[in-house]
C-alpha cells in the first residue's frame, strides 16, 4: 500500500533521515487524531479479497499508539450540501 494525497489533507509528516524506506505521509491533523489515506495495488486488493486481512506495522518507541483501520470511501463525514 502507498499513502496518497486526499481532499481533507492539511499537513504532511516527513520521516526522520534514519528511516530510508519511509517517505512523506499526507495527513489530516486535528487536536486528537491524525488520519492518512492509503491506496492498495491490484495485487493487494486481490490478497485482501481472498485472505481478508490487513497487517499494520508502526515504528514506535515503548508504546503503541491507538489506531483505527477501515475500508470506506471516505473517513470524513460530509454534510448533505458539501
């Protein structure tokens, strides 16, 4: 999966130089949450269909931050006019 830009993005996180395999991460930041959007390749979509699993790997220190994973059209609820 690759992180992608999205309409509600309002910030970009950059990886420390020590993580050569990490790139920029487009996100939407609020006071409590950071939301990112990821796009599956065709192969990953087929694997998700057959195996029904998504693996999450987070480089963290001594604690693991709470996370939420979903496969929705959008994370953000839009009002009926917008």
